[in-house]
C-alpha cells in the first residue's frame, strides 16, 4: 500500500538545536517537488562516511518525501575502496567528525536518537551488505529494500573513477548480489562537510533535492524500477552560478566509458552513441549525467537495457544543447 509522502517525516538527527532543525526542514520541504510519488523502503549507503553532510542532507530529503529510509554507511571516510568487503571489526576510535564516541568496541552502531542512521566499521560494500541483510529488516518487518541509493559522493565518479569508487561499489553490490535496484550519486562540488555544518551550504541542499527528484522519477516509473544487473551512475554538476538553483538542473542519458569499439547505444536525440558522462557533467549547462551501468563489470550496459531505462524515464531526459 502506498504511504503518504509526508507520513514518515521525522526530526533529522545530530542537529545543534531546535532552531537549526526548523531551518533545515523548512528549506528541504520548500525544495521538494509536488506530492504524488509513492513512498518506498530505501537503503542508503556512501563511501565518504556516515556523518558526511551530503549524505545526511539526502537522507533528510528522502525522509521528508515520505520514504522509509535507513542509512548504513562507513564509520569513517572510505573513499576509493571500490568493491572491497570485509567483516566489520570492533571500533575503538571515535567515528568521523566525532559522530560516535571512542571505545564503543562495537563493529556497528547507530544514532540512538534516530536509529535509522547507522555506521559500520568497514567498507562501503560491507555497509550496504549489513544494511540490506541485518540493519534495515527490523525496521521493515523483515522486508527487503525496494531501492538502494549510494552517496552523493563528494566529488565526481566518471569513466575510470567508477572502477575505484566505493560509492559505485556499494550500489553495484545491491544490484548484483541482492537484486535491489540501485543508484549511485556523485556531486562535482568537492570539499567534505561535517554533519553539523551550519548553515547548511547550498551545494548540499541542492544535491539532496536533485537526487531526490531522480529517485521520485524512478519510483513513479513503476516496478521493476530498473532492469536486472544494472545500476544508474549519476553525476551532478558543480553548484555554482545559475546551477545554485535546482530548478535549472536537467538530466541527460549518458554512457560511462568511451564507446569507440562498443556496440551501438540506444537511439536517442538523433544518434546511436550516447554522450560520455564526463562531458555532460562538466558542461556549464547544469546537466546531470545518468549512465546505465553494467553491474557485472562497471562499464556501460548494453543497448537493450539502456532502452528500458529510456522508456521508463523518457519524460525526464533532455538532449544536449
């Protein structure tokens, strides 16, 4: 049964005070699109650490949109760890940004005031695995997630970066190993931010809204949200100039790797070769690259699977100027 987009609105955690919460919530609610998207169960991971602000802002936006979202992410920054996976060990140091105390001696932990925010003392893939298998099911009466999201990563994940990205690795694990539709988000505006940064920088709020818009489009397209053995690799451009307004962002269907010797892509915008995601995201036109990735090798998925995604999200995509 569909849930109201607002039924799961809850207080974001780790905020310095009530006034900060009110301000952050008002900004997010003002940015969210119109009502109408079904609310679903979402598992959320990243590779920059559970207390990174991009991730917290996105989590807030998903919750404000009514989605039942559980975060399971590394206790500290684990960028560049690709698909590494190892059982978490007891943690003795404080978590990233002092977001958990030292000497917990636990392999996993959570924010006690908001238990849907969880850390795992291991890699991004391990965090996603624990999130799907162990952490999230009790919140959902044993049910599996309906969608997995990872990020937004602090910095891009395009072309060869994809193979080393823990953000991508976590999404790929969900898609391939657990058969959960998955999206990896990355934002080109770099610079890490603690969970309690105030005021919240525009870039974090904008990325949260734009990423949430794509999630809503995928959910609105109906199940199955994505073909099997694929993930979406999404790169959001730098938040600067006209791209500080989330309404100026547009989505472009792209490809991950150079297609010099590849088979043809899906026919779109008058060509059978999709633009490279790097050229899309690095443009000056507030363009978001959306590549259909192959969960088996982290390259571009074949034409047949691109076609499914294009047909489901055709109303979202625009052509390059």
